[in-house]
């Protein structure tokens, strides 16, 4: 009987090991209890939008080792916002990037995905003491047909800001063991997600206590300066978004977010550029400035100052020249007496995504626990 019990126990252990990933720590085998959950829920903020974006939103949620054995413990939450590809799997599945990486296109190099995969990469950051155990939420914020939602409330796309700040945060707090206040929440984003992180930190310091932005478009004036480049992509006039014209497509997406016009078919947006001069149209640009973190700082400086931490960075070889406005942002933050951490690095818009994310995750972890 004892031999039978031993055999059953051994088989159970072998089956368990066979079906689990593992990591080595200090030479010992550790079976991680972390998990990457695939979830979805209906966001009331996105119901009945004119363009037909789905209100059913998917997400990936990472829970750390020990989470399921510590039901009474509240964990800090990092909300990690994607840019392109427009997917909740932008940080977890390299294949999502295949259609965006083109040796002859705007982006020629894949992000530096960790070989062990996202879940074990985070596990190892925790085991190394780089970050404390945390929940990481990666929501889907895609809008059709424009892709970019810029996490903004839009009369055309639906209310993507409210979806994240209200609906998603409530969903996570009601279903996971979270520290359900601003001191336990941080928000990080790349590119359009970095733009949103700054904007949400200014407008919702009661929700998020720490923000981090990688290559974020946080000074809209630099975007409005490319009107002639957009015109050059369209020698026959503005005829809508085109996958082969990155700046044009991004311009339509930003317009869908910030200057929608339901009376202007077939694209239902007002572009901020005159054709064929490429000059900025002031009345439309004013609508964009309402969503410009640099401009918003005049109104929300006290909110931003109240945050526990502000981090942003940019690559010296950024393909979209996202660094151009950052010196102006630094000067304005300094003028308002707002503390921040800013770094540059040798890299492009996305190619060092994970090496930079390790830095911002550590920053957020440290600040959350202050």
C-alpha cells in the first residue's frame, strides 16, 4: 500500500512538472505560481458608439507568484497601455508585430522580446528583487478602422478614456486582490499609451499615483508640425487612411480621437492640415490642444505635482522623432516645480521596449511602495 501511495505521488509530481514552466533561482528549481489570464468584459463607456467599435474588450492580466495562496493580500496594479499593434497581446506575443515590422517601412526592428516570454520575464524581475509582486493589466484599446484610439473620449470612436479609468479599473478591483486606491495603482504606456499615461496622471490623480511614458506623444505641437509631410504622402489630395502612409493614417486616427465630425462623411473627421499647403488649421488644432499634455499642464499642474512619481524617456534614434518636444516638457515641469525622472537612450521608438519597460516597472514599484 505504501509503495502504491508513493508511486501515485511520484506520478502526480512528474505530471505537475511536465505541465508547468519553471525557472532557476540560486541554482534551485522553482515552480512559479504566476499566471497570465485572458479576460474580457463589456465596457459601458464604449456602448453604442457611431463608428461601431465593440464594447466587449479583451485583456491580459498577469498575477504574480504566490497570488493564489495569498487571498487576503492586496497587490499593487500596473496598467500597461499598448500602442501598435492594436492588441491586448502587444506585450506578450511577438507574432502580433509581424505586420508592422518591414525592412523598408517605418519600423524595421522588432521589440526586444524576452526569450523566456512575458510571464517568466516578470517572474524573474520579481525573484531578482527588481520589482515587488504586482498585478499587470494589459487592455485592448483598438478602434476600427483607425487602430489608434489614443485612449481618448470621442464622439466617433466611443469613450476610451472612461473605458480605462472607470470601467476597467472597477472591473479589476472587483475581481482581483488589489490595493484599490491611487497609492496602489500605476500606469505605463508606449507611444499613444505614453501619451495617455501623462494625460491620465493629470486628469485622474485620484485613480493613478504613478505614471510612466515611453516615447509618448506628450507635446502635440511636434505632431502638428508635420503637415507638409502628410501632404507629401498624398499628392492627389487627402483620400483617407492608407496602411502604406503611416503619417496620414496616424493623422486620421488622431482626428478621429480629437477632432471627429459626424457631419463630414465618409471618414467623419476634420484633419488639422490645410491642403495643399499643409498649414495648420487653428480651429481644429485648438481641439487637439485640449488633449495635449503640454497644454493641459497649465490647468492640471497641481494634480500632476500630487503624483508619487513621474517617469518618461525617449530613444535618440526614434523613427517618429518623439523626443523633439521633451525638452519643452522638461522646462515646463521645472517651471511648475514638478519632480520627474527623464532619460534618453540609444534606441528607436519600439526596439528597446522591454529593456525600458524593466526600468519603468522598477520605478513604479519603488514609488508605489514609498
